[in-house]
């Protein structure tokens, strides 16, 4: 009798749980965005005779049900904890932790992609940049400092330098590997922290013929917290958040950021974006195809074009301290033949190509 009662209780409990979850899933409104995962969630698919008979409705409904499942982030956390603590796995969906910091595996090195990036640099130079001072640098992702020594597969960062040097034509390489340490990067994000970039900024500036004499004490630091970087949500773990710091002074306050797509001007820092989909968008308002920073406090005849990814968003305000104008081009978001419609390169003196090692290793994303 006791076994029968226990079985009934277990069966009823299971049914209540399953039906309860189903009812909650039906009643709760769908969520459009996942801030933790930095992406849009699937919405209820189109239901008609065509989508049903083709099978597309059922495929899309499965993705929709997974994305909109109640307590989804909680179950993601359980899965991550189980993989790390019970199964003793070294990573979860390519995310791994070392000393409370979050990293994402990037492996293997794809030499053809590195060469492809170099060829795209060359094509851009041939199309627009004749007669300008051309430079390039390589931003290492933070795996360089921890992956290999902790038993994770790692890119060969020296080989990236070598492949770029062998294939980039008529550009001066400015190495910055030795100007960086792990402490210069956020713990929960892919990016570097602006307040730690004076060594990098001064080295780049002096190598391009500017003064390169920026001093931390000449800036005011402003903090925003808690900063949950892009890796925080991907880890699905309760990692201690970062603090985002941005730097200002009278010169930067007087600079103007122009967005070529909207035609609007704005300050360098969009603090209203903090706490949104990606809080790193505080720097230069996030990922944009074409931007320019005009500095009325400088009158030295020097102007700069930076072909960059998101790492440039936090670095360029420092570089702009010693240029009349800095224009930013992100080759991930605009086709080369369109750039000339917005930018007259004859107005510039210097050009810097600056992409991080992950973008170089996946250079198909560069147009």
C-alpha cells in the first residue's frame, strides 16, 4: 500500500509539474530579447498551410519553444554548473573560467583567414589610400594570456604576426602585444578597459608621428556598474561583474562624434546605453559602420582613419587627443566601394588598420 501511495504521489506530482510548466509557458508573454545572451529570441512562427505542409512551422516552433521556455536562464545555469562541477568539463559551449574571469575559446588558427584579412587591407589601400602613411596593428584577444598555460587550445599569436607581415604590402606594423597584460581586459567581456590603454595609445601615437604623451592624471575617470560583459551571459554563471570606466577631460568634452548613417552629432560617450543589450556601447555608441571624431582643440595638420572593430571604440577617444579628426571605418558593416561616397581620403594624413585576432581569424566577416 505504501509503494502504491508513493507511486501515485510521484505520478501526480510529475503531471502537476509538467502541466504547470506548460500552463505558465502559455500564459507568460513572449520575450523579444535576451540581455544575458545578447541576442533576439525566436518569436511564434507563421502558421499557415504552406509553413505546415513544408514542415517549416514545426522546425521554427521547436526553436521558438526552446527560446521562450520559462526559467530558461535558470536551466542554462544548472547545465553550466553540471558540466563544470559534476562532469568536470573544462568548458561549456566553448566558454571557460580561469580565476573568476570568463573566456571563450578561439581555435584553430586558420591561416587562409589571416591571409584573407591582409589581402583586404591591401585592396583597401589600392582603392583609396595612395600617398597616405599606412600602419597596422593586431589586437590580441585575452586568450593569449591564459589559454595555453591552463591547458586550453590557443592560437599561435606569433604566427598571426608572421602571416600578416608576409602578406600586408607597404604598411608599417606597430606591435602592441608587449604593451598589454591580462589585467588590461574585462573579466566578463571580450574587450579591453579604456583606463588601462595609455601604454598602447602612446605607443601607437608616437609610432605614427604624433607626440604620444598622454598621461592618466590628465583625465577624469567615471565609473558605471555593475558591468555585465558579453561573456557573462554566455557563461550562464553568477560571475562577479566588472566596473566600466570611461575617461573625460576638457578636450574630449569638446570633441564631436558624427554618425555618417544618421547624420547626427553626439558626445563621445553614450552613457544612456549602459545596462542595455551591450553596455560596452557606451563607447562611441557601439558598433557603427562609419563615425568621425572632430577635435577643435588640435591644430597640427594631422588626421587619421582607423579601420577597426569594437576594440577601437574605447581606444579612439585617446588617439583623438592628438589628431584634428579621426574617422572610424568598420569593414564588417560596409562594402568597400561605398566608403568613398562618404569619406574623402585626400583629407587625411595617416591610416591605421586595427582588428583583433578573433576577427582576423574569421576575416570572411570583413567585406
